[in-house]
């Protein structure tokens, strides 16, 4: 396979990464809409729309701010183009979370809005990371050099950890685990989203160790520090895991 993978159209071509990213948004939203039609939603349509706007704004700001901070050595080159050209999923997810919580507080919504989004988000992540993998070196989400049998040459002659594929496997396993839990138990309000977020943050914290990121002298990257902040925010998940599941009492 040659990277990046593009779809030829006459004398031009369309990057598969762009196609996957578009499909991730479209199919993720369609899946969410289907789930909402077939699930009792305690949040009104109007409030859902406002929450979506808050999430989108928070995700936009968070993804670009953390993306810019990923390499502190390049901050001297900061510009609007540099800001728009750098983004990261971890920043987007935590920024979206902040946007949602602030919006819900403003409009008086107290029930969870994230549980309904868990599976659509996982689907979107799987499709999106497929596009990242097929983009090769251009996407910048590849891993460090490796001699493992499954290491991949993305076009520069260096066999690397396919961290995109690792993340796809992680999302598939998380989806299966959540489904298995729900076969015999029922999550308390908001707990499924908490499990989703903490699992994602823990995975990304570990995954960053095999990426060619900028690491501070104390051995962690900006992404890892952001992940730790999110994990601390959800500390109750680790202290009181039994409260994630509803009891019969």
C-alpha cells in the first residue's frame, strides 16, 4: 500500500482522509438521530440543539488551543493560519465537554446529555482514525520507529507503530465492552459517558509514549497533561466504580 491513499477522479484526486472525516460526521450524526428516535430522551429538542452548539464551540476552541500547545517550541510562529492548522481530538473532546457543561448550567439542564452520544462518537472515531491511517505521514498521527512485525512504512522508509490502528482496535473493544455491560446491567445517568471519556483519556495518555511528540523534561507531553487533567476531573469513576451501575435497591 502506498501512502497517502487518494481516490483518483480524472486528472485530480480526493484524499481518502477527507472522505472518512466527512463520513465520520455524517454517519455519527445519523446514528445519534436514530438512537434518539428509539430512546426516551429527557432533554427537549430545543435544548439539545443549544447543547450541540455549546459542544461544537467548545470542541473547536479546545482542539485548536491544545493543538497549538502540542509543540511549545513553535509558539513563536503563532498566527491565525497556524492556529487553524493545528488541532487534536483530546483537546476537542475536553473542550466540547466544557462547552456542554457551561451550556447546560446556563439553560438549567441537569440530566446527562452525553450517554446518547457515546456510540455515535465511537463510530465517528473509528471512521475518522481509518482516514488518519490512510493519510500516512501527512496526518501526523503515526507512531515512533518500531521493529515489531506489524510496524508499517508510511512512505519515508521507516517502519513505525501504526498508532491509528491501535486506536481503532481500542474503540472497537470499548464498544463491545460497553455493550456486554449493558446486557446485564444498566448504567446510572451519565455513567456511560464517564466510562467512555476516562477510557479514552487513559488510552491516549499511554498511546502518546509511542508517538514522536514534544516531551517536557519531566517526561510528559502536552496531550498527556491534558489527559491527566481530564482523568482528575473524573476521579470519582475510579474511587466509586460501583456507582456507575444501577442497583435493584
